[in-house]
C-alpha cells in the first residue's frame, strides 16, 4: 500500500468524461520471417497465459481515510486488460488509426489497475500492432516509452520476451523525476497544498495573484502573448489520432543546409503544418502561435546532470516564407536556451511555473483566463536509434498517443526510432475536424524546406 | 429545441463512469445468397453514405438556463456514430460477445447525439453483426427494439432498406408511454419534484417516510423480503455480455407438459441458472431470490388497453426440485396477476411504485437501505415471430443488451424471434465473474425440465 504523490492525484482530479487522463503508445510490427498466417492469433494465445503481472501493472486504486493509495489487485482479471482485436477490411493504417482514435477516447475502469494492452490483427502486408494505454497516474508517457523499449531486443533471434505487464522488476522503475513534465510543474505550483486538493480554490486564488504580478513585471511580460485560436477551445470526449513516420536522413539534410538542429526542423514542420491547417479553416490568428516545448538543458559542470526547462517557442505562423520561418524558430530556440544558461535552477523553476500558470489556473478552476502563454504542446522524446525486435517480430514504427486538455485541444508528441521521426498527433475530434490532414501538411512542410534548400 | 422529460433527465443524472445509462441490441445476420466475400466491407461503404440522419438520431444535448434540451446537431459527424469493426481470429460468437462486452462498458460522448452503430465483420460461417448502442435518455429499450424491427423486411428480396439512423420519420415514434418501465415508475415516485432534480434529498426523505410506513402496513409487508446476495453489490464500470438463442418449440413442449405459460418456463430457467451460478460460488442465499418482472395486464372490458404492472416473482431458489420450482413460480405469477385483476389502476401504480421504492431510494441517495424488494431484473419483450431480412441478409438472432445498476448487478432481458427465445444477459464483470457460464446453466435448466416431464 503506497499513497499517490500529489502529481499523480492531480491526474485523477483533472479527469472528466470529456478529458480522460491516460497516455498511450502504438507500436507497429511486421511478422517474423516464415511466420504462419495465424501468427497473431497464436501470439494472443501465448499472451493470455502471461499471468505474472509485475509492478505497477498489478496496482489498483483504493481510498483510505479519503487518501488515494495504490494497492495490489488480488483479483486481477487479465482478460480485462489484455485484449485481442482486429481491424476491419481493408486493414490499412487508416483503419488502425481509426481504431486507436476510438479506444483512446474511452475512460478506464478505476476499480482495476488502469492499463490496457490491445493486440491488433488484420493489418495488410503481414503486419500487426500493439496499442498500450496507461493512466497517467500510474505511469507517465516517457516512462511508458522506456518500458516499451525495454520489452524489445536488438536481436531478431531472441525469444521468450515478455509483454510490458510481465517485465521483470527493475531496481529503478516508476517515473523519472527529471523528465520534462507539465504536470510536475502544476503540482509545484500547487505547492504543499497539492496534498489537499480540496483547497484548490485557495490555491487558484494565490496562483491568480502571482500571475497578475508577473504580467506587470517587464521581465515576464513576454510570456503572456499567445493569441486566441481554435486550438484553445473547450474539448469534447472524442479523439482523433493521426501518426506517421518521416525519414530522419531527409530531416538531417535540411538541418545541415540551414545550420539548425533536428528539433528546430521538426518544430518548423509542426509550425508549417499548423499554419496550413488553420489557414484552410480560415482560422489562422494574426499573431504567431506559441508552442510549449519541454527541453533538456545540458549545463556544463553542473552536478545535477540534465536540468529540464520549457521553451515557449514562437512558431512564426505569421511568416509567409518557410525557410525564414525555420530560421526564426531556430534563433528563438537558441535565445531561449541561452537565457536558461544564465538562470539559476531556482529561476528556471519559477520561469517554468509561470509559463504554465494560466493553463494550470484554467485546469483547476474551469475558468478561462484572458491571456494564455501557449497554444499547443510539441514534445519530443528520444527513442532507440537501431532496429528492435519482439520475439522475432521487427518493430516498424512506434507512435506516442498523448493527452489533450480543455483549451489545449492538440498535442503533437514525437519520438525517434531507427532512422525515422515518429509523429503522434492527438486532438479533440470535434474542435479540430479532419486532423489527419496534418500528416500531409507535415510532409509538405518538409518537401518545401528541401526545395528551398535545393535538396 | 425540446426539453427532456423528467424521466429522461433521470438517465443523465444517474449516469456515472461505473454506471453508464445506455441500452443496446445485438443483431446477428447471415450473408445474402451469392454475396461476395467482401460483402460486409461493401455494406460498410454503402452505410457511410447514409447521411440523411432522422429523428431522434440527429438530436444532441444542450443546456438552456440549466434545463437540458434536445437540439439538432448541425455538425453531425457520421464517422463518429457509424463504425465498421472486425472480430479477431477465430471469429466465434465468443469473440463477438467479448467485443460487445467491451463496447457496452464505454460511456458515450454527451456533446454529440448519443448513439453508435457498430457493423462487425470477421464472424465465421459468412455471418456478420450489428451492435446498436443508444442512450436511454434518447430512446428506451422497447422503442429501440421496435425501430430495429422496422428496419427489417419479411421479404428477402427487398433492397434499399435504410439503417436505423436513416429510417423515414413516423407519426408516432419516440417512446411508448405504455411500455413497462422501471424508470417511469421512478420518475412517478419523484412526482412533480422530478423536474427539479436538485431537490433529490428532499424527495429521498419523503420516499423513505413512505417506505417505512408501508413496511408497517401488513398489506405491503410481503414486498420487502428479498434476501441479500452478491447480485446486489456496488458495481464497477466493466461489463460482461452473454447471449444465446433457445428453441421455442422445446420451451412450448415444457409449457404443455406442466400446464404453464412460456413466461413461467423462461422465468424458471432463469431461476435455476441463477441458483446453479450462485451455488458454484457458494453464495446462494437461504431465502429465495426475488425477480422484478414487468408484465402486461390484459384487463377485459378496460378502455385503456394494456395496463402495465410489475410482478415481484419469487424464484424459489431454495427449492431443490426443478419441476417443483417451475410449478411454484407458475402459481406465484398466477396469484400476482389475479391480485392485479382486483386492483384499481391507482392501486396498481402505488403498488408498482412501492416495489421500486428501495431501489429508487438507493439510486437517488447512494445509501444502501436495509431491505430490498428484488434481486434481479428479468424482462421479456416480444419480437417478430417470422423471419426478417435486411437487404437480403437474413436475421439469425437478436439479443437485448440492457443496463445494470448499483445493487442490481445483473439484468436478464429476453426477446423472441422466429421460433427462438433470445436471452441477453448483462452483468458487472467484477461483481459477477464468469457470467457467461449462465448460458450453459440456462440450457441445463431446460434439459432438466424436459427430462423430468419425460420429453
């Protein structure tokens, strides 16, 4: 029996029927060489026998004197958590994304350990997929991604690899306290009162006071300038998930031509795609969109190792020229990193907290403040750079499926794998119609940059 | 724009994440003669073009001055409501039931018209299925079943039959005000205060007073005698759906042998199956289980046509002998009907309301009273007696998928179709493990009665 941390309690507290608080991941595999046609059904039969469920997958919620605790589920019903499912004809990626969109919209049962693994057959070209869904209070996305990687092997001949819920226990699992997290910052803002979420109105009042002071302070003035946009409406309960791989070699060639980082280029791709998407809806704000981008800050000589910060990246969606947009983003990111280099850890924490304050205020009170600090979350989590296998099946792609929130109707999470950049976009399906078109716009954005550089 | 009735508001108000308030139906079809292998995919393509959504399927919730209203959804996204899906290998009825169990557990999006139709391919033996899910505030189960029947034809050659959401509008659609309904009785109990559900505590207090008076009244004493059982625990959010067809000819032969009605025999089958199920869990109460059975009361010479009443059927689960159990049930049902024959409509309404009072009190307050009037709902809704077709595809079976509630963890709803009695059992998966075994126990119960009658 272990009490939930204030951050983890926050995920329970923020969850509503139109705002589920689980994260997910989609993995695409090809059949091992020489596998029979009913390979996936055989795999399902094997997985159904994997009853040795390890931490934290055996933990369910329980309340003791009003305090939420994790306790072991003594009646764990694997059939509820592991599900074997199939795509309808013709079994394209489109049907897969549509399946994940629907599943990602559903709340999980709080009486049971809050995770599900869906093994999906019926994909064309001898492929299959795993969609894993875990409540954010049980595990964050970065940890989830790491566990998914731990499940895999670099050796196509290694067999007997268990599924994620039966991984042998490691000394240091659970969440990485240094990973970038919007949530930990929100919990930091709540401070010690985070433990008593009943006092939220008081906390929110304090928060509002801090924000109003900061807005008057010229040093922080620049962070309250995100425009209003359709991305920042109330959300509904249905989701659209869109995902695609883009070739890292192409992106690196663009980096070299412009003298930028990979992160600059993918951020510019997102910026251009968002610009096209909003222009087609006649909904592009005059002022540039601002993205919330968690970054790792390598501070030389620092004993703490990686510090984590948040960059409010100006996406320059008001700029017409794609190359200029990339260069502007590059300079903006560079400036932000330089600014961090001159800040103390204390100042970084304060700065991060302030960028989050309006969003936190809204999440806590349901009231929409008159200002916002960002429009969209663009998060990039590194993944394995060489091929991975699961019991002989080659991993072809892996895509994050994150969370959207009221007033943050779109989340763009990226990862990298074996020479690919993997984009996973999640949006509120009602607020952001035809989100899947963004995949084409991302491709167009890359092609434009290549063309402008003469590649 | 139309305000919701007090009864319909109740379904919104009672809904929680572990207690979704939608009803469903599962229809099993066989391919038309000579249909191609990709018949279901072609059907899906046709259905995707059926954008002419008719009442009430185009209605979504909206609030005006705090009052819930039905308004037309002007941005109806058919892709959200109509879903083409597939069963995993080997595509047996077992995989179909498992699919429906999972889907029936999910809450619907309140921002949209609250219905979904799932077209399911991948069944063995050239079959396919439709699972239709409708929020109880939009349509009750009986009306839903009728609309599903209206969708079908007696003629295997009739083509161009629209799906349920595009049926031409009829003069008298919506709910049948004479249909048996636990819910209408609950709304009746709430009386005029039903309109202001904010005053529920007051209503609950009044209700409690009425119940306590009735318990002292010898005339009503008999209705407060249902035992405690595992069927009457708090429920969780996950469901198990089990369904099967039983041959009406066999059931009728048993009726003839014992001189009972079809309804007596199916009630006895339910009783025996429940008895076996609970005995295997070492959880059979000493006192007999009581079932809530809505019945139509044909009153000769009455101008009102069908009156509706509720029988609290003693299931005689304390009786060891199956034939004796059937005869006891038969006599009990007969007595209850005779009693109704001597009651005025006013008295019937009062009696019905009282049988429901403890359940209503619990639903409204969340407090578990010390007494209950019934343990399980057994509902029998008549269906078509001759074969039906949908654009040439023969309907092989149709099964109701109903609602379970806190302290009513099992619902057994039956219908009839073309020489079959169709059982649809829905239960809380956690409270009632391995509910699917009830299907075998129902079959055993019928076989036992046949054997005892020398059939």
